C-alpha cells in the first residue's frame, strides 16, 4: 500500500471526464453565459467545457494557498481580486477537483459578491465526498477514498515535490541513494512507477539539482 495514494491521470481521461461533466450540465437544461476557470487547476477542464457546450466567454480567477501564521492549515485567498460586470449573466465556475472545497467556495462567493451575476453554479471533474465541505452543482466522479490526482498539467511540479518529500522524510534517502534506489522508494511511497512518467522523471531531477534541492555525490543523490 502506497504511503501517498496517487492516481496518474492521462490527457485522454481529462477529455473523457470533461466531456462527461459537460454532458451533465447539458442534461440539466441549464446553460451558462460565462465560464469562470479557477486557476490554475480549472483551466483545462473549463476550456474543454466551453468547447463541448459551445460557449465563448471564458474568464478566470486565481486562488492561492497561504499557510496562516501559527496554524498548520492553509487558507485559500484570491490573488488578483479584480472586478468585472456580469450583471444578468449565468456563470459556471469550474475547478479540476473539490477536495476540501475551500477554493471553489471562495471563488463562488467572490464572483457573487463582486461581479453581480444573476446566478452561479459550480462544477469539477472530481468531488472528494468524504472530506469536502460542500458538493459542487456538477461533478463527474465522486471519490470516497482520498487520492492525489496527478493531472497532466502538473506532472513536473508534482514529480519534483514527490521526490523532494522523499529526500526530506525517508531515512534511506536522507543519507544518499542511487537513482535506482530512489525510483524504488518512489514506487513504494506513491504507487507509481517512475517509468510511467517518461521524460518528466529526468527533468524533475534536473530542476531539483538546479534549484539546489538535490545534489549528486559519488553516484548518490542527496538532499541539500
Ligand atoms: N488539489 C487539491 N486536492 C487535490 C487532489 N486530491 N488531487 C489533485 N489535486 C488536488
């Protein structure tokens, strides 16, 4: 059993899930005038939904997570709280996933308060029902057991973070490992074979070396 359960998501699955989500919206008989993507995760699903539903108006708000002083929990904030006039418009707010639900809820409240639409609804490809504090109006998959969806648009970023975490937290890696040993620890931790990551594996290691997170010494990889 992996320490951090990861589901590697393909581009084909993204198209299939976004299509399924668009179908649910269409079947409900409701049609948005404007789609708002929650950056960065909602960009690709929002763009695909626009394509599948023949919608031209696509805007975005960007959420960011801050670690509050003296608190372990992260707080979601909107990075650029700009204003636009959406009076009389029906707005669909799209994110990739509803995990805690903080991000999508924040975006919805912001758009309702500041942009003045006649109605907002929310949509995500995945809804983690066991942890989310709210249920989106539209979702494609309900997930009960928490898993990290490794979406194709964060493959490099996630691979770097996965490796960095091993180097920080795994006793074997802290004292230096060969690349093959690192691959085997990676499989153990995340249930993903680095071979499935293709060029991302090598690129992640290169970036981590450039950033000074990893150093190579006598054929071993070590944390800085
Ligand atoms: N963003 C927030 N929660 C996530 C999850 N479980 N998988 C992928 N991206 C996420």
